[in-house]
């Protein structure tokens, strides 16, 4: 996909997309953002409940990156909107670190968890990927080191 199409599909400017992706800004106005799925209601008993991926990322945006709840909600909507496009453009499957048993891709995206199957870092093709270039990503080995947002958040500690 050409860069122009990428930006058009994204619904906002490249800078806005990149900033939104990094969790530093959203190119969509807060009031335009669709509601994010409500968190699972807590059980009556005090049984630890594993947080969903969306909950983990939203918590990170608020608690680690200083976003308001409204900003985080708008950003989560952006992430969900971009997910299909990122997976479509992802070139992980031809990377030397990818393993045949893995079925997931788009590990740079905040809504994709790191791989449970890719464990050896044998080279990362991310810098060759159109997503990497168009989103101005800075890191790599997302399959083993977590998403761009999480790697950037880790630097804030
Ligand atoms: S940057 Fe890497 S993880 Fe992200 S879509 Fe491209 S190849 Fe996949
Ligand atoms: S995230 Fe990077 S290292 Fe991992 S499979 Fe994708 S291209 Fe390869």
C-alpha cells in the first residue's frame, strides 16, 4: 500500500497517526471517539481476574503516560481502528525470527501481545516494513520485547 493510501485510510495526518500510535497524542477529537468496551465487571468474590489486553494498554496510557481517561479512550479507539491495517501490512511472517507455529502478526501494535512462540531473536525485519516507516517507529523485536507503546513507556521509568 502506498504511503498516501495509508494516510488516507488512517483518517488523519501522518504526524497525528504516529503520535497517536505512540500514545503521545490523538488525531481524533475526544467527542468523536466511539465508546470503548466496558471493562469486565468484577466478580463478587475476590478472585484475581486477568486484565484484558485493552485494559492493560488503557491502564498504561493513564498511569504511565499521563493520559486522561477521555484521552485514553479516544486513543484506544484509534488503536482498534488501525489494527486491521497494521496486520494487513505486516511483514513479520517473512522475518528470520518468525516461527511456523506462530499465527499472530502486527506485534508492534499495542493491542497485540508479544509472541509466546517466538523466543529467539534472529534478526528483525521491522525497519523494512511500511508500517514501521509510516508510523516512524523507533524500536524493534516487538514479538519478543512487546509493542512500540510498551517499549516507549518503559523508557519513561
Ligand atoms: S513494524 Fe514489524 S511488527 Fe509492526 S507491522 Fe511491520 S513487521 Fe509487523
Ligand atoms: S516483530 Fe520484528 S523480529 Fe519479530 S517477527 Fe516481526 S519483524 Fe521479526
